[in-house]
């Protein structure tokens, strides 16, 4: 499919025989590619956990850090020594098409037969109900100690460890605590906040956000932060490295359905 799309985007010098551009042939090839790459995200919690869970856990932790008004909102990643806290309002990351589709598929919000086209993008937005007052002061949170020996590789694959942020940087906060572990006061802190996903500028709805109480009244695409966090928590890795070594001889797919987005 990449070859076909690339030749369609360039001039006539790279064109393949006309049979490759038959709409029916393209639809079949595209659906096969989508199923091969992304069906695992929609059918297996383990697949979601190991494939995209670390990234989604980071995203949720930053959103919760923004609610807490702490450097866990991502400020710790760019803060200079001695500098005052700067609340992060916008973050942008580059990635592959497989990452975009993996994020959406892990949330049960990706179509079954269309590969992400060129220039695709996802916006993950957080909103606060105007009737809910924001936390006024910055929350100072403890920071995990830096490891004595380590590398970018070991740091990258240590995200999601129980009660620990990426080594040597992120404040602990409540972003990495699973929803059932939150105290009543911590859960109350998330009330009045909503998350919306836009894929190529079109709002998408997470299935688990459709339930009563899990979305803004009148618009299912606005998922409550509590519901969104609860969904992502289920496939955020506790220890990516250890979990990757588990179930080596188990069947690829679970015996019972484990649908994404709930």
C-alpha cells in the first residue's frame, strides 16, 4: 500500500501498471494491511499494553499533571534548572502513521479498512467546564531519583513502572496511579474535565465514553477525564520490560474477547 500511495503522490515517472490503481484492488489491499497491523490493538489488552500503552500512559499523566498544576504536565521535560514553572498548554510530537492508528485502535476509535493517509494527525484535547474552578497554585510533587547508570534506551523502556515516573525526571503525582487506587479527593480533582480526540480534524468517539456519566451531556465525543483515564489505565504497562517477556508460549490472541475502548 505504501508503494501504491507513494507512486500516486509523485509524477508519472514512478507510476505502476494501471491494475494497481483499481479502486477495488486498492480497497482489498488497504483492508488487509489495516487488519494485519492493527487488529491486535482492538482484540488484545496485552497487545495494547505493549504496543502503545506506554505512550498513552504518558499522555494521560501529562493531562492529569495539568489538572494538578504540577510540572508533571510536561514542564519537567523542558524545564531549565532554577527556572520558574511554566504550565504547558500545548505539546506537539511527530510520529509514524502506525503510531496514529495504534493510538486510535487502542481506544476502539479506528476504522476497520482505511490506512491513515499522508499528513494525518491526532489532536488529544482537554477541556475544563467553566463552572469548575481551576487549582490556583502549583502543586509541588516529589521527583523520582535519577538512576546511577542508565541510557536513553533503558529510560525509554522503564516508563509505566508501578508508582514511578521515567527515571530521574517526572514528578510522581497521581497521573500514573490507576483509577481504582485514587482517593476520593483525587477523583474529585478530575471532575469537570473532558477529553476529546480529533483525527484529521474530525471528532472521534471512544466506545467506553458513550455510557451515561462518562461524557459531556449532549456530546459523546467529550469523554470525562476520569472515564478516559480509566480506559487508558487498563493498558498502561506496569513494567514494560517485564511484561514483554511474559506469556511467550501463550496463544497470540486471548481466549475471550478483550475489546478496545472500555
